[in-house]
C-alpha cells in the first residue's frame, strides 16, 4: 500500500492574506484571533447576508482564544454561537 506524502509546512508565520483556520493549524493563535476578529467586524458591518461567515468566524475566534489560554473569552464567544443558532452552550 502506497503511503500518502505529507505536504511540507509553510514557511514563516501566517500572512494577512491567510485564513484564520490556516493560522490555527500552524499554532499562530494571536494572528488567528486578529484575523477572525477582523472578519467578524467586516461581516457585522456588511449589508449582505453573512450568517455563515459570522458562525465560522466566531468558531475560529473561540479556537484562537483557547489556544491563547483565554478560556473565559472563548466561552463567551461560544455562547454567542449558541445564542444565534438557538442552542445552549453549557
């Protein structure tokens, strides 16, 4: 059975054009947090429908906050996700 080749890691840290998810995967939690927050601001201010962007942006923000050991803030963000999806986050 042939083994799958693993991609080499990307050099350097995530750039501003990278997604928050990519930064999370690289362990660059501070940059992921900044990107997720910027996406959430843009989506909140947009006149277009952005529900899915807000949902995924909040999830990425919560993951970044957990990576930064900012657990109470992450819990608050997840509570927003639960409130907007109609589910509890206990």
